[in-house]
């Protein structure tokens, strides 16, 4: 279990670092990370503050997992269950733009979401749930 904890912690730290890169003005990969509506327009334009907030949240998730899985802080387990639920719901999606059950789309985001993002969320959800029990 320690190796799974460290792997998931590392994934959250990497995702946090990517969001910090974007918040500081980095452009690589940004287009592929934002859902696109049917008319080809981005569904939203993330602000630097919002992107940084996501980075902080991802960092907190890494710390949470580390505390639950390595430090065995059992009082935090319900937060792990909640995080697993949120990640599972993200994998399922909104039935429109994100998740396994989104509408078909040829956008770069939609292709990456089907290949990488949603499966990663499902993997993270399962791993977080396993660590939290």
C-alpha cells in the first residue's frame, strides 16, 4: 500500500505543478486541458487565480493521501472517501463536455479526456478509496 500511496501522491504533485506552470503563464498543453462546446468555443477561460487554486487543491490532495497512507492518520479517512467520490464523479462526467459519458466530440480535449483524463480520474478514485479503507 505504501507504493500506491507514493504513486498517487506523486501524480497529484505533478498535476499541481502543471497547474502552477499554467498559472504563471505557461501555454504548453493548455489547449488540450479545457473542454470545448459544440460550437468550437472553450467552455470557460480559466483565470490565473482559479488555476492556482486548483494547483493548491491538488497539492492538498497529495498531502491528504500521504497523511492517510504513510502517516496512518485515520481521522482523515472520511476526507479520502470524499475525494474518491469526487474523482469518480469526474470520471463519469457531466454527460455533456467531460467524463466517460460525454457527448461525442472531435476536440483535442475530448480525445484526451477519453484516453487519459477520465481513466486517470477513475484510477485515482479507486486508489484513494483503497488507501482510505
